């Protein structure tokens, strides 16, 4: 299963299922082992147990379920994600490759919240003019999306010039901006995935990582529907 992110005319990110360990019965039997009991099929009684475990924060039974996901997101989103140290990560390294370089370039932007320094305000058509370019006949207003694209092209031009001059990839990569897409594998147990979703599928989180958390949630729900439905 694959969930697309940040669609635009050039490229997009995604969250994709790679592997999974355990089903909805796994945490049930992990909990029932305390009483030397085991279920062979998920019953209504087992579903009530799942709901009880989540409600009462009995989290250890969910640590026996594990999911591995592949991510393609901008660097600034990946760095937020990697603050969740209960995950295991392996990421593409620009020390080793200069292939498949692309960038997150939104057509519109969010405004800074006036009183909350960590919040933004959605505005479907916000693309402010940054400056005017003096043209042959008239000044041309350069909007933010256009300036961003110019910055991307300039950074990529400098990067390739540095590589072609013999500068090592590990140093040349310093000129690439934070909206560069990165790809990585992340593995986490279900207990910590639930914690991640609760923290990042929240109005206080940045919109891009909210979208990523929702994609993780949708994939997890397709794998463990009887568990994830109780998060809602």
C-alpha cells in the first residue's frame, strides 16, 4: 500500500508499506499470556480487550506488532520525524549518490500565525510577491513560488558545477536546500507508532508532518483495522 504526499506538477512524496509483523490478534495473545490463555481467532471479546488495553494505556502488548515503511519527504519533514527516537531509520546518503534529486515546491504557502510562533494559517491562494524584476517593458512581480523555483535551479546548478569540478559529494551537498526530498526506511512497533500518530496528527504539528502521520495511520489501519479504529 502506498499513500502519496505533497502532490504538485513536478513530483510528490509518499509513505509506502514495506513489511509487517503481527496481526490484530498478536497483542491480544500477548496480553492473555499472563493468564496462560491464547485465542486462535479474533472474537468480539478480543476486540473489547484491545479497546480496554488502549483506553487504560496498557501498551506493552502492542510492542509485539512491528511495521516497516518507506518514506519520501522533504528534509525538513524527515528531521522532525527522526526526533522520534523509538523508530529505526536508514536514509539515502548524498555522500554516496547524486541520483534522483528532486524538490518539494508548493504552489501556495501558509501565513505565520500572529500569536502562536509554532503555528501557521492555511490560505489556499497565498503566494506573496517578494520583489519586482525590471523588464524591457514593465516591472515583473516575482511571486514566492517563482522565487522558490529560481532558488532550486540555482542551488542545483551550483551543486552540479561543484561535482563536475571534482568536489566530493559529501561537501557539494551542503548547497542543496531543505526542501530537497529524501528517502528512507523507518521501522517501529505499534505502540510507538500510535504515540507518533497521536503527537503528529494534531493541529499543533506542522501541516506536512500531519499529512505524513495520516498516511501512516491509513496504512496501519489497512493492516490492523481492529486496533487502529479505536484511535478514532
